[in-house]
C-alpha cells in the first residue's frame, strides 16, 4: 500500500470482511455496492494483497480491457509492483485461457477443445479468421436473402460486433427463438420475426447468428477472445478444472455492474467449484441497454447468494460535494430514496455553463490553456461526429478516444461526398480524384435504393482496386487512376433513379438525392441502435447543408481535402481535448468533463428521461475530478428547468 493513500473506515471494513472470507472454513461472499469514484478498484486491489498475504489463490476479473488495465495500473501505483501474469483477466480472457489451456498434458476442456499441437501452432483465435468465416457465410446466406446482408469489410466488422452483443445479451435463449428452422410453425416464424423487429434487428439476423455460432464451434480453431465466455458457458467443467489446477479460491469481480446473465452463470459455476466471491460495482453504471432489452439485475441475483455479506462505499474520492450533488440528483431520479452520494466538502468542484463550448475552447486554445485533461463526453459516437465537425471548423485540436471515428471517415460524410462526385461527373466539370473519393464511392454503392446487385458491386469494387491486397499497415493498396475512377462513376450513374438523371442546380439535386436514395433509412439500418441511427440522420442533414453552399461541388471537395490534411497534421502534435462517447468513458477520469446540452448532446436525456438515459448521464458526470462544463442552448424553459434541476446551473 502506498504511504499517500489511507483507506477510509468503510474501505477498511471491506478489507476486514474479505480477510474473514479468505480465512473462514465455510463458503462466504461479499457484495459491495458503491457509487462512482468511491474507490472500488482501489479497495479491491488492496483487498487482493491481503488475500495473497493469507496464502490464498486469487483471480481478479473485469469486463472490459480498459477495466483490466486500470486494475493493473492501480496495483502498480499502490504496491510498486506489477501484477503476476494472468492474475487479472477479463471474463472473455479467462474463458479463452480455460478453453485453450492445458495442465500436465491435459486440456482443461474435457472434450479437448484444442489439441496441444493446435495451441503450439498458434492456430487459434485471430479475428481475421473469424471475419473470413463470416464473409463466407454471408456470401452463402445472401443467395437466399438476395443480397440483403451487407458484406463489405466494415459491415462484416460491425456484424461481428452485433453478434458479440447478441451473445452477451443471450437474446437467442428467448423461447421464441428456440425452434429449429425446419420444424417452425407459421405462427412461430411470425413470433420470431416480431421478436427480431422489436430489437430492431433484420429478419436475417437470427439465421446469421445461429449458423455463425454453429460453424465457429465446429471449426474450433475459431474461438476468439471476444465472446469466449459464451463458449465457456457450454463447458462448465473446464472452468472448474482451471480454478482447481491453479489453486484459485477467491474470485474478485471489479465492474460487477456489467455482469450479464451469461457471466452470472459462470460465477455460479465458480461457486460450485468452491470459490468465494468478492463482487464490487455500481448498479447505476450498467450501460448495456442493448436494443431496449431489460437489463439483467446482477445485484439482485448476487444479494440472494447463500452466505453473502452486503457492504457499501458511501463517499466519493474522485470529486467533491458539488459534483456529488449532481450525481446524486441523477441517482434519485433513477431510484428514489437510493443511498446518497457524497463527496468531500473541502473539494468543491467547479461548474461552468457557456452558450458556445466550441468558441470557449477555441479561445482557451489560443490563450495556451492546456486542454489535454479535458474530455467532452457525448451519448453516442454519432453525437461525437457532430461535435467534431464544429471543433474542426473552429480549428480546436482534439483527440478521439477508443473507437470513435474521425467524421471524415464516417458513412455520412462519405455518402455526401460520393453524391457530390457523381454530380460533378454528370453535370459539371470532371470529378476531382483523390483516394478518399474511392472510399466514398464504395459506401454509395451499398445504398439499397440504387439497386446494385452483388455482381455489379463487386465488378465496380474490383475496378477501383478495393479488392486488392493489403499493405503491411492494413490499408488497401488502391490502384485506381482518375480515368478508371471516372468510368466507375459513369457506370454508377446508370443506377440513379430517373429523377436524378435530369439536370438540376447543385444543392437542389443533392436534396433530391438524399430523399430518393433514402439515405436516412440506409444510415438507420447501419447504426448499432435506434438513437445512433437518429443522430446519424442529423449528421447527414448537417453535412448535406454544408455541401449545399453556393460553391461548385468540385471546389468544395477540394477544400474539404485540404482542411482534413491540415487538421491531421495539426492533430499529431497537439495535446488537445479528448472526445469520446459515454460507453468508452467508463472507468476513466478527467479533470474537466464537458457536456454539450443540445440536440447532438444530452438534450434528449433531460427532456425524454429514461432509466438507460439517466445511467448514461450519471457515468458522464462522475468522470470529472474537478469540474463540469455545460454548453447550454437556449431551447426553452423545459430544458432550462431540467438543467437547473440536475446541475444547479
Ligand atoms: N482512501 C483513499 N484516499 C484518497 N484517495 C482515494 C482513496 N480511495 C480511492 N481514492 C482515489 O479516488 C479516485 C477513484 O478511485 P477508484 O478509481 O478506485 O474508484 P472507482 O469507484 O473504482 O471508480 P469508477 O466508479 O469510476 O470505476 C482515484 O483517484 C483514487 O486514487
């Protein structure tokens, strides 16, 4: 334990209970419910040291890689030592260890999930192989589904993500999904379709999911780390062998709020293997509101375990009483009468509300204010795109955290760019050629309203060099030249609906194209969830508005390219503001958290409150150590009142 950190009484009580649990000769468990920033990870790391000192084998589990890294970092900071290998794993990481591991020449997995030879040859895992398997399956299924399943590489990556989420959510354990395809009565088929529609999933998704899972299991080489917990749930004895062989008797789960039914099944297996559980989490940080499914109540299930002691950590260390008050007001809306969240009075926390966040940031950047410890947190990635656009315009340097894409690589930007190119080629001077234009056209080719069949699409892709080999850095080697590119545009233009083949002035043509190519529907279908689909539509409108300026589209494209290049150069050496979505902000902390309260921000969370929405706002607010900064838009009394009600601003 580092000298600078003195554990509070509540933290010490947890330590003492964990020590008792490790020493006791009967099975006990501890469940700690605590608010954000109350020192959950800090306490768990300290408790782990104590259990190790008792001579017991302990395994710490988290859900995300970020959580695992944070656990390891806190351990290093507290003890000055690195954790021994494999002592903190994600659930999927543990499952992978178990399914691929062996002890004294015997696999943990009873039916020899992998042979030693396979492990030696490293034949396992590799998401590239998963992608290949999925690509083959999609190609096969598309014969039946007439090309409805999107099949570009980026689509396949998104489909893998969707399949991963479907696994965690265990949606296909729903009785409506059980029946085998061949034996389905008509009404069962209707029920299944309805269930899929209620999750906003297309009808082919069930077929894709179930066939993919079957193939993946059969091929055995293709178990990836991601989603491995799902496979392990089908082989519980392997898990028992693993903990016995490694003499693990205490399991600690950080981020317990992320436990889904699937993971709880594994925890039950661990209990049957004789392990004691130490579970710590914050029920309000469960953000897994995937497609409107009822979240699994891990805390309620854990509270019913035999021999469980429930404890709490009441006080935040991260932020002072002012931010604690905001967090508390959100929690009270989620769960009236919930235990109050408090923070030290001496550490007050700042609240600043400005009408234009971007202008404030631009001014601060000019005055040399370091923005590196500031993070703008938005509800979805699509919201991040909109803010990016504003930051980009104002020349404010920013850094994208985790999977947030630069807006100029998003579908919305690419599809509008491709339309501008088509217009140039058909009605104006020739279309400017640039590698980004090839990617843009590739997106447009997938718009269903254009009606390209699979063959035409793949011919055009081949002409653009999009099926070509990859370079070492994973980028494709695009070999199209301006001449071929022009021909591809001509061929693509043949698929335009008649109304778009008639000459019209530029911005009017663009508006017609957005409407007649049903681009909102296209983006909605590609979004991970409906809210993201709506935001994606707003971004499309905004980009279309920008491209509608009274300047020739060719000039506009060139200007964008120059601006993007400038921006990328500037970004590489700037310690700019971080920008992320709430999902990726989890587990991190920043000095200042910036929350835009506009249409592409937290507005709908305040005006159309829902439990999932409140949880997201709670996570965003509680990432702040020193202050919250709001961008308040003048959108009427109702919003102003809500902002006042939560933030006191
Ligand atoms: N006893 C203590 N004294 C001083 N600071 C502490 C103490 N316990 C925790 N902290 C500090 O409080 C902050 C939050 O701690 P920690 O990350 O462990 O909280 P958490 O509850 O796991 O957070 P989250 O809810 O975001 O996962 C850290 O900066 C940590 O160093």
